C-alpha cells in the first residue's frame, strides 16, 4: 500500500465490507443461523483487514513521516498513530465480548456496539482521506498522478 491507489483500494474494500455487514446486521437477518454465521465470519474478516491496514501504515508509512523535516508532517503522523490505539482497543474489546465464543446470540446491545465499531472505522477512513492523503500528496510521499479515483 505504497501508492495513493493502494490506500484508496484498501479504503474501498473496508467500506464495502462495512456496507455488506450493515445489510445483514438486522435482527431478522441474524435470526437465521447461516446468516448469523456469515455475519460472524465477515466481522472477523473486517477485523483482520483493518488490522492489516493499520499494520501496513505502521510499517511503511509512519516511519518516513516521523523523520520528515516539516514538524506539521510529524504532528499529523503522531496524530494518526495515536488515533490507532482506541480503534484497535475498541475492536479487540468488541471481539472478546461478542465474537470469541461463536454463540451467534446477536442482541440489540450487540447490534448497537457493532454499528459503533463500523462508525469508528468509517471515521478513520474519512480522516485518512481528508487529512492524511492530501498531506502525503503535498509533501511528495504519494504521487498526485494517482489521485484521480
């Protein structure tokens, strides 16, 4: 994920996963055991995809930004690094609470918390697209030639 297209592709995949999950994350849909099992698997896939996205940024993006001569670039990088912690913790807590036992008992509380997790991920993607990616283009880390998406 070293190009703007790579970031946008990752964002697109995450958004699509959330949209797919929102479509089946209803009380009626989850009463059907195969749907509940599919939802569980898709939630686990979403968690893995998000962890991979953040790990890729930690490995390939932030180290370069943290040594950049512009203090604003360093500040943006630290802001995004700091923003990862609540997202990671939120999903880890969510997983331990709702997904680890595979019991597929999806309560109203579960649905509410699931939507909160979806919103956290969506907000992170929005921030990356509105703050991080434009700054990366500005400082030449990503080529603007890839920006037409």
